[in-house]
C-alpha cells in the first residue's frame, strides 16, 4: 500500500523555503493571537488596521442587492467590470485598453496562478528575481513548473538583466516581474523594462519559443512623490498584466483582481491566451471573482486608500529609523520598507523586536537574509509608538 496521505506536489510546496517560513509564521507561530495582544505593534502583512472607508462598504452593499433573478447565477467576467478595469488601465498607462482583453480574477493570486497555467506546461521554467514576493515559488510548483531564481542588483534594487539573460534556457517559458516591488518599494525604470523586452524578444527568437512576461503589479496605484509608474506591458507585447484591488483598497480578503493582455499582443495570440485563461479558470475550480465583487468594480475603481497619508507614514518612519541609525532606501511605492538588519542574522533580530512587541518579517522569508520588512498599513500612532522600541532593539543588537 502506498501510505502517503497527501500528494508529492503538496509536500514539495510545503518544503519550498519561503513558503514553509511564511506558513509557519502565519499559521503556527501564534502570530494570529499575538497581533491582537494589547500593546503589540503589527507591521507584518498588508492588512487593514482601521475600519474600511464607508464608500467602500456602500459599494459592496449596493452590489449585493439583487436586481434580477440571475444576480447570483454562475457568471464569467462581467462586461461592466472589464470596462471599468480597461478604462482605468487606459487612463493610468496612456494606452487605449480594449475591455475584451481583460479577465476578472480572484485577486492577484488568481491572476498569476491562471496566467502560469495558461501559458506554461509542467517542467517549463519560470524565472523571477530575489527578493521575490514569497509565493511565486509555491505558485510555480503548484502548476508543476520549475522556479528559477536570480538576484536583483543589491545596490540599486533594480533588475539584474545580465542575471536574467544568463538564467534563460530553451525551457524558459515565463519571466515574472514585480513592479512596484514588494518588498523593496522600487519602481523599475522604463529603460530597464525596454531592455528586458529586447532581451526576451531575442531569447525567444534564439530558442524558437516565445517567452511570456507576467507583470505582477498590484501596487501600481500606490506610488509616491508624483512618480510615474510604467508597466512592462507597455514595452513587451507578450505580457500578462496581473492586478489586485486588495492593495489599492486595502481589503485583501475581498478577492478581486484581473489579468490583462496589452493591445500590442498579436490578435491570434491574444485570442488563444484568453480562451486558455477562461478554460483554466473553470478547470482549476471556478476561479472567477464572486458576482458581488464584479458588480461593485465600477464603483471600486473610483476609490483608493489615502496615498498622501501613506506617503506621510513612509516619510515619518524612514526619517525616524534613519535618525536611529538604521540603513534603508526610501521606497518609491507600495506600503513596505526594507531596512538592513543591524546584525547579519535577520531572524534573531526579528525575534528581538518581537520580544519588544514589534512584529516584522525577516528577510529570509524573501530569501534575502540581512534585511527585514516593515509594512506601514499600521496606523501613524503605531508607527510613532514603534520608534523607541526600534531604538532599544538596535542598542540591544549592537550591545550583544
Ligand atoms: N503580488 C504581490 C507582489 C503581492 O504583494 C501580493 C499580496 N501580498 C499579491 C501578488 C497577491 O495579491 P492578492 O492577495 O490581493 O491576490
């Protein structure tokens, strides 16, 4: 008798380092209880710390009121949601985006998972840069794909194009780019993205097989200092742009996102990819966002968390940490800071902070030891209260 109670693939996923660390942290470390303890300051996940805006609640409430007998029927992507998403993409990127090139998904996760399975086959390689979003590896493994990791440039936090080029093989099918980047907060510059597009075109031609680019960009509206966001989809026609509303609206549990193919993608390729996407959405377990979220999309497109306030929190915390002696870049976007750990062992430093009632994530979860991540969706009051504790942690780390 084969006595394995679970699949080899699920075991492989659990053994992926960042997945294991994340899963242990989120599910087994006592974090869920600890973050609610009085006096504990939580800077780990991109979760809300305050009640949602009334306009957000109103949009969902109105969308939940049935207007016909098919309101809660099985539905694919809704035309009104696609149109709202297309209109928003057109305005933000300055290109006219056809609504029929968009498919609504269960958040950014759903968009990435569906993209991977729609264009890549088991055994194909997927390249992404470290530090990554910690779930790329497990999403690739779950789809039967081979994760291939390269480092970013540690000085500039920009993509290392030479490293990406060197990692490409005849089995490479997808390169994932995350901009603005979680955890570094970097927006990849237009020149880098243009050069990447040229590199991917040349490599596709060399190997006689198209390499797709997945542009994971859920933070593309959370941009500071009037910076202009540019998407890889503007430069590489074979891009699958993945977006989530969970960041802009700070409501990640209400699953809503989309996958968008750029207008520059050749029509016959786009037709084939869209058909694959819809088929995978069904076959993988009806991965369409629920009807209420889709009906609400046009209203939700008009809303956002207060980016000016987020920027004020970033400014306060970056300045405060630097004044204490921490080393960190100023993030251009997202709601993360990625300081250097004052001691090489970031996990021990994170434990030290935790003992002082400050919860952050070690760089090792991002396969980047020597750093740690702070999420500033916490309130300004929490940020202010944290600085004396960051000072104590630094003194203790240096002292011992
Ligand atoms: N990509 C990145 C870079 C993320 O940070 C996240 C969420 N943390 C996602 C994708 C997934 O977003 P969602 O949970 O809204 O689907």
